[in-house]
């Protein structure tokens, strides 16, 4: 995915992390879909509700990044070389260079992403319980649970 279709964000597990420009499409859809709902939930925000909705999209991208980073770091622990972590219109993917992993290593690497998201959801849920709502932080923490 390298090239003009993406921008490099950094490196995880010695692999470039790339954000596809197509991600902007899903960010726009999320912003336009959730902006009116946030305006109804927090009318005092006015047009700022769309900024909060864009925050939803960013939190979704971050949850995908956590998921893919867990795959990359677990694969690396089992001797796999991560070629790339990509965030795209459809979510994300982690590409490995060395496909000769043992079956158990492959299963554990595959399970690492969903496990990381469960941990992230649990932490966001605990934090949401500590934040008074309805408020922007409460909304963003709640969407992180579901993302």
C-alpha cells in the first residue's frame, strides 16, 4: 500500500504504519452520519457536534490501529517479520513477510487483535463509568467501547 495512495504515520514492530487516503471517505461518512445524532444528544454543541463525530472516526481508526498492532507485535514475538500495518476504508490489515509460522503461532497472532480490542473496550467502559454524562467525554468513551 506504499506510495501516493497512503501516508506513513510511523512504525510499529519495525513495520511502517500507513493510513490510506480512502480512510477519509469512511471518516466523512461517520462524521455526517453521527453529527445529527450528537446534536440531538447534546444540543448545546451546535455545529461542534460534527467535530465530535469526527472524533468518533478518529477513535475508530485508533481502535483498528490497536488491533493491528497487537497482530504485529504478537507475530513478531513468534518470529514473524511484519511488512506493513495499514489502515484503510475497510478497516485495516497487517501483512507479514515470513509465512512459515507454526499453526499455534498463527492462531495466537490472529487472536491478539480481537483480544486487544476487548481490553481497550473494557478500559473505556471503566473510564466511562467515572465520567459524568451526557457529555462529550462520556460519548467518546462509549463509542470507544463499541468501536
